[in-house]
């Protein structure tokens, strides 16, 4: 591997490490409520996911736990809320 490629890979690694630290710091500041063993999954949602509308796909393992009918929900994060329909 040539030195320029190593330099690029090191720069990418450093950038990713810094980004991960920034995200972790932000998450620590948020209020966190444990789910007490309730089914859950993680999903990263960006602005492009919610404009104009986003259809979230739930993992198959959660299908049995989802309501059989459409129900209203509120997604809350960092002091903001979004109306949702599940």
C-alpha cells in the first residue's frame, strides 16, 4: 500500500472517529427512557426521510408486536415532536 493511500485511510478513520464521538456526546445530552424489555429497534432518520412523507419499515421480528390497525403516535427527540401514524 502506498503512503498516499495510507494517509487517506487515516484521514477517513479520524473523521469517522470524530463523527462518532460527536453523535455520542449529543445522545448523552438527550433524556433517555429505558424500554423495560419492550420490543424496539434502532433507525437513523434524516431530513430527507420525513419530507414530504416517510414510510418506515419495521423488522419482521416486530410484526407480531405491532397493532393490527392504524394508530396515531408521536415521535419525540431533542425537544421536537412529529405526529406519526403506525
